[in-house]
C-alpha cells in the first residue's frame, strides 16, 4: 500500500473516532442535564413540603381571599410590605423562583407542570388581585415569573383536560375486567 492510501484510511478512522467521541459527549451532556434538572425539581418539591410553606399556602387559600375584600388591607399593597404581615409574599417569591427555573430550563417544564399545574393556577388566582395592586407601583415585572408559570400551568390544564395519564397504558379498573 502506498502512503496516500494509508493516509486516507487513517484520516477516515480519525474522523470516525471524532464522530463517536462527539456522540458520546452529547449523550453525557444530556444525562448530566437530566440529573441537574431532577436535582432542581427535588429541591423545589422539598421546599414545598416544609411546614412554613404549607402554612403560607393555607393562609393564601383560606384567609387571603376574605382579606382582599377589605380596601384598607388592599391599600397596604401600594406601600412597602413586610412578609411577617403578608405571608402571601412568601408564596409569590417561591413561585417566582420556580418560574425563573422553568423559564431558563433549569427544571424540566413538562415534569414540573404535570406535578404542580393545578396548585399553581389556584394560588395565582387567589393572589392575583394583590399582584395587580402591587403592579400599580412596581410595574408589570412584579412577579412576572410567577405569572409565566401560571400561564404555562393554565395552558397545560387546557391541553390535558382529563389529566396526562399515558394513552397507551390501561387504567387499573380495566386490568381485571
């Protein structure tokens, strides 16, 4: 064999090794991204389970709607607020942070929405009147990532009116029928 043929063979083999290496790197990056997303989702869900978060959620669901009927209470949202007297802000902050994670792909959007969309929509609807008032002073960027998450959640619910159970999977009650 002459040198040109050997050179062509080695160039071809080098190209194959390069392509295989690139594919392996892409696969590793996907696994790393999935792992990072799972860690982020786990962290967010752990925060959700904390007793203080659950207390703030109960406040938003049970007490805030009634308080928002009081004009004096609503006027407080036009000033600087403290989180001691307004625990709903902790809920807003939490979902604002989650919305940012979703927006920038740090947490898998579909997994997150499948597990949390109904809760997000209910809380947004409860807190939204207060956010409208806060936006009079702070503009539309006040809790915009929470809003983004609420819109995504509403779209998810609209796209999956009967849930997101896999279509090719039988339901439990059909297994023994």
